[in-house]
C-alpha cells in the first residue's frame, strides 16, 4: 500500500485545469463553490479513505471519489459513488 501521507504533505500543490473545474462542478452538482477547495477539504476530512492505483490517488469520502494524478497533483475528476 502506498503511503498516502505523500499526498497529504503536498496538498498545497493540488490543482486542476479550467476543464477540470467544469467537470468537477458538473459531476458533484456544485454551484459557485471553489471546486479545488471543495475537493481538498474532502481529501483532508477525517473519514477520507486514500489509496493509490497506478499513477493516480483515489480519495473517497462522503459518497464521492476524487481522482488526483500522483505526479502532477492535478485533480483529474471527482464524482459521486454509484450506489
């Protein structure tokens, strides 16, 4: 298992693209909130489960999954877990 503390220590590097912001807002149903801050807050929540598969970190909390590239710290996408 990868050491998720690497991700937590580099939270200041977590970002996304303009298209990423639009995708995250659409997938999570966010209105005018700061999508990156929203995702960071979820990742930092005490109930977040973080694991790495391949080149991405997956962060699951509150019924949502956030995918973050482990090299560039770019939020690729975020979506609600399918029930």
